[in-house]
């Protein structure tokens, strides 16, 4: 009896030790897998956050590029009277539209001559910015960037600068408050470091300007001087706890983004579940063996209790696994939605311009195609042939317009040659033939020998945009009328006058700014593209004063 009891005790000890060993091994394997899965998830999130950071910087870097040849910038730097006031209002509107922290223009001597905060006590106008690195880089290389505290606001931000043709510099300040808040809400600790390992952008503001690796006193002093922060701001950063961190490169030179998440809770949770499950399984096997060895009613009852406990815990584990899988699926769906939104934003900007400039030729082709069907039914083949020739010409125009849009996007000037103004007028009226039928149109008799310098397709593009705007303004008006006139001199000026409601003063002051329109369905791109085409051809497009309706003047260089 004593020997049997001794064997049972030894058997029980061995069973417990085996169960503990299995539980420990399962915990280690589960912990390694949980850490690997967390590392992969952190890497994906870090790449996504780096892409969002690059998109934010790229969006703001377009503003100085767009203003590099702006006429108000050039006029202000040239000292023209009243130009600075107009530029101040333009910079203020652009800063509000884009969400920029500040937008200002510096002359060749480093003095700010216009700023988006011109009407505030903290205005930048009159401040000397020669000491700023982004000013020196823009003057020497054409563009520059620098992350630092503002000399007036004392708020951190990334300064992007670009040199203009007259020697001045356009500067925009990008603050990352919204992006940092989004990172904080998304979880984990996110921070962006420069090439020295100093934290610049972070979801934890207390880490800003901390060093993530040892820095020499000379480097610390240089970083604090450049960032305009008090001495002692650059200090070592110590990240404590068991964490999983992933670092990826960004589009900004020398910048890397790191996402760090604590691994204690998820890894320990996985280890506990695995150890418990494995230990429970081992105990279940031992209990089953014990039940087979003991036999009898008591063994069967214990086995039933144990199986019930296993089933209950298995159900709980299954529910936990299903909830985790659903959570991961929702996170993956959200990340894919963000990527899709980014792709659609980029695609929308390109397709908007193409659709805007090809809509009229496509509408004209549709009209001629319907007319051709009627002519075929009547057997008027000569008219059918003429319509088909016109359709082919409009198709060629669509190809030419898309080619011009590619050239416009790349800022490359096309070849210029003498073009008869009469052909430009005839081509534009042909495209808008059907829309002009209900309108009383007064057109000038243009001598075929009157030539201007440019390209026929681009000049037609400008005239079609102006006429289309006039037609939109006259929509639904009973006595609708468009009067075209031409004056010939050193410059050839073609004017388009309508008797519509005119243009509101607040819209007129920003008429040639991208995405400014008075129509609910308008894109705000037509007049901007047309104005840039005329400037590129040596002329201009302007809104002239008019007692009735709106009057646009297309000024061309006589050939």
C-alpha cells in the first residue's frame, strides 16, 4: 500500500514537471511569434506614417514653387508701389487655405518685405533673416529647408524656401501639430530624427530636440544654435521598458521616422495564453491517464469536470482570437483607406486639369457626331465628309491640349511662331458653336494678315476658357450677349465682354489663384492655366473694368 502511494506521488510529480516544461516551451514560442508579429505591424505602421509625413511636406513645398514667378512677388521685390499690400493679402489667403503656419517673402538683403501675418503685432515684415540657414541655402542653391523654433512665435516648424528670379526668397513654415496629434491618437510613440539623431517631430512633445545617440558638445552647441533653442535643450533621450521599435527613411534628406510600441502587454498576454493552454492540455492528458488508471465513478466524474473546464476555456480563447482577428481586419481596412485617399488626391489634381481643358472639344465632337447621323439619313454625303473632317480636327486638338498640359506641368516652353488671330477666333468659335447658338454674338472682322506670336492651340485654349466663362455667366439670361473686339498696335488685345451679372469683388481680387471660382461646379483652374499660358507667350490675361457684366482682355505679342 505504501509502495503504491509512493508510485502515485512520483507519477504526479513527473506529470506536473512535464506540464510545466510544456507550458514554458509554449510560452517561449508564443512570445517569439507575438514579438515578430508586433514588429511586422509596427514596421507597416511606421512606413504608413512616413508616407503621410512625406505627403504633408510635398504638399507645402509646392507653394514656394508656385510663387517663385508670381507677378505680385516680382513686383514687390522690384519696389513697385502698392505691390506689397496686394502680396500681403495673397500670402494671408494662401496661408489660410493651405494651413501653413507662416508664409513670407525675403528680399535679396535678407529682409522680410511681405508676410501672411502682416496685420498682426507679431508681423515678420522688417525682420532680418540673413542668419537663417534656409535663407542662405536658397540664395546659394535655389532652395533650402531648416527645422527650428520661430524667432517671433517660438513655435517649432519646418521652413521651406525657394529663390525667385529677381533674387528674393519665398519661405513657408510647416507646423506638424495636427500630424503629431494624429500619431498620438493612433498609439505608440512616433518621432522623426535628423542625421545627428536629434528628435524634431514627435507624438510626445517632451522628446523634441532630445538626442537619441551620444552627441559631442560641439554638435550639441551647433544644433541648439541652428534650432534657436535655449542651452541644455538638446539632452539624451532614454526610452525605458520592453519595446518593439522600427525605423524607416523619409523623403526629407537625413530624416528617419521611428515608431516604438511597448511589447510587455501583448507578448506577456500571448505567453500567458499559450502557457495556460499548453499546461492545461498537459494536465488534461495527465488527468485522462489518471482517470484510465483509477477507473471507477470518481475518475469519471473528475474527467467530466476537467473536460467541462477545458471546453469553457477553449470557448473563451476562441472568442479572444476572433475579436483580435476582427480588430486587425479593421486596422488593415483603415490603412488601405488612407493609402487610397492619398492616391485619389494625387490622381484628382491631374485629371481635373485634363478634364477641364478637353471638355469643350469632346462636347463639340458629340454634337457633330449626332448631326452626322442625321446627314447620313438624308444622304448629304458632302456635309457628312465635312463633319468628319471637323471631328478629326477636334480629336487632334484634344491630343494637342493634353500635350500642352504635360508641358505646362513640367514648366517647359513650347515653340512659338506667327499665328493669324483670325484662325484663333475661328477655331474657338467652332468648338463652342452649339453653345453659342442661343447667344447674340458680336465678333470683329479680323484681317487675316494680323499675326501674333504663340501657338494656335494654346491661344485657342485661352479664348475657349474665357468664352466658356462668359457662357456660364449668361446661363438662363434672356437677353444674353457676348461682344468681341480687337485693337491692334505694338500689342494685339482681344477683348470678350458679356452682359451677365459680373464678378464679385472678393472673387475678382483672387481670380487668377488656383481653385478660386464663383461657380459651385467650377474647378478654379481654367483662368489660372490660361493666365500662365499668356505669360509664357509674352502676353497676359486680365480682368478689365466694365460697367456691365465682365470684360476679359487677352493681350498678345504682335508678330
